[in-house]
C-alpha cells in the first residue's frame, strides 16, 4: 500500500482524516494507520442519526495486531455509514481515501473543530518523522 497523504484532507494525530464537502464531512482512517495495524478483522461504527463529538470515541477498528478507538475530527450527526466496510473490514486498506471511508457526518461547528486538525504535510511530517 502506497502511503499517501491527500492534500484535500485534514488529519488528527490519532490517524483519522476528514474530507469536507459543504456541510458534509467524510471521515476515515489514514493509510499510515492501516499499514501499522495490519490485517483489519473488525470495525465498529455508530448508526445513522447518532451524534458524534470531537474528543469522544465513536467506534473501534481491530486488526490481528491491535484494537484502536476511533475519534471524530469533527462533531455532528451521522448521515451515512459505510455498510460495505462493516461487512468486509479487510477491504478498508484497498482504498482508505476513497471506497474505504467510514462515516459521513453533517457538521455543526466546522471552524472550531478544524483548529485541532493537521494539514497533509503536518500529518506526514508527524508520522514519518516519528519512525
């Protein structure tokens, strides 16, 4: 898997990303985190209509190596959940920034939420500088 850091995304230091399209935010997990985790065997996500808050766990991802909590980069209401990834979580690594998205959220307070995120270059420097 090529480690990409798409410039149109914002990242958390816990490896989640967010892509904004108006008031809808698509949330997923970075290719770097997926490479570190290895083979994904389980994914737990909230349901459509659930509220998620920055700083609060919204789900979990498990691999053969580890289980990690998932944190949202933005607060809002879940409007879509990637059922395909729930059914076949191992496919998340095939296209983490495309078909491997996890949630779509209607954002409530975008500017405040994004203060805690990293640009692609900041995130890349953090993860690759730490190796």
